[in-house]
C-alpha cells in the first residue's frame, strides 16, 4: 500500500493508523516512512531528481522484500514521479496506490514544521510542490482528500479497497 502526496498531506499519519488497524486484524505489517528512511537507508542521496528516483527505488525494494515475507507493506513517501511509482508497482504486483491529496494552499496554511514558509522564501531548494514538481497519480486505486476525509475514514476506504481487490486475502494473518 503506497501512499503518495505532497509534504504534509497526511501520508505518515494515515500509514500509521492503517498499520495499527491491520495489526488489530492480525496481519503482519511493515510501515516504511520516507522521511525516516531518508536518515538511514538514503542518507547519501540528495533531493534532485536522481536522488528522489533512487530513494523511491530503495524504499520499493524494502517493500517488495516485506511482501515476499508475507507481510503487508505500507509505504508513506512523497515519490513525486509517476515513472518511479510505476516501476515499484511492476516490481511488487499487488499494489494499492493511495493518493493523499491536500491543496497546496491548505498545506501552506497548516505547515506544522514551517517547511512551506522556508521553501517559499527560497531557503529550501528542490521542495516538492513549490520549487520541484509533483506528478499526481493518474489512476490511483484510492484518492484521499485530507481536507474532507479524516484519518479513520481514510483507513476504512483503504482497507475496503484492498479487500475488494482481494489483496488482503493473499496475506496470511499471524
């Protein structure tokens, strides 16, 4: 389950809640957070296009390994380029792309870490959605607008979609 969207849109919050819900249903779950993995797995990468593509590839490899072990992999990462997300989709197979959408104006208003303010002032180069592109999914399995849907509703929608696709049937509960 791959959550993609602009910084601050709610990807990690939803991913953590989704992981908790699936664990409560006795599924083995691994949650991969792009920001956390930037400090370990991808600390050698920059935020230019090549660095972002490599980061998505590395995270996709971790997610693929988790699914091969029979776990539900939940990934929360910006992954701004469609081509990178499509490569991971082809690698994993059972892939639910979840577009976590929030309008830029609302993200700027929320801005809990002050990142958008810094990016708009030019203090953060290559900031996705401001000075670097984000390519929204064309046909995601799930689209969540976090200005209209709360975390609990988002989790319910995602689990419902995964069930409808038969993906959770393919994972053994622990």
